[in-house]
């Protein structure tokens, strides 16, 4: 039921986006990481499962681009979607801000972009897209946020916040 509700909502967002030439940003923090003592750990088993659940939710949606920071865990969060769609995950600077979002918006205008980042970077990107301080850094143990922002201009987005 949860999957059907989210899928139905994403389809509605896609229709609205298409009819108004809006761009849809799907922002997600990386899934659970393994505690291997390194600065660049892979996903844990729970993280791999969450990444596959995200892919199950999003592979039926039209997605124009996948972006992650250059870390194993962020790329692995989007890899199942890329594999299902025959797309590569592109990297971006984790501290990229409004200027990067404007470039992405122009490049994929009217499309849908999925972005994977971190507990401190995804809230900043969401706030930039919204034009207000809606989000604070996510708790270190919170991997369930799925932020959808529809906009045609950075700073003027409309928000839908889900948990998965």
C-alpha cells in the first residue's frame, strides 16, 4: 500500500511537472553505511536493502539524471535505479550549492533529477531549492527522508516530504 501511494504521488507530480514545465528534484540521503572505520564506507546490508527499496519506488518513474557525491555510499544508493534504467550516476561536489542547482535545473529543465547526498548536504540543497530554511541537518541515524521539490526556479520550489 505504501509503495502504491508513493508511486501514485510521483506520477501525479510528473504530470504536474510536465504540464507546467516544472523540474522535479528527488533528494535522498545515502542509505545506511557500513561501519568499517574508513571515511568512505560502502553501504551496510540494511543500506543495500534500502537502496533497492528506493529503486523499486522510482524505477517506474521517468528520471532524466542521477547525481551523487563522490562517495561509495551515495553512489551505491542510486546505483540500483541506474542499473534498472541503464543510466550512470554522475558525481557532484558535496558542497555544491545554488549555482550548481541552477546549472542542473537548466540542463534538465522540465525533467526529473534524483540526487543522493549526506545528512548535512541534502538539507542545504533542499533549502536552496525552496528559498527558505525548511530543513536542518538530519540525525545521523535517520536514513528515511525522501524529499521531492518541484520548481522552475531555484528558490521557489514546492515541497513534498516523505519517509521510506
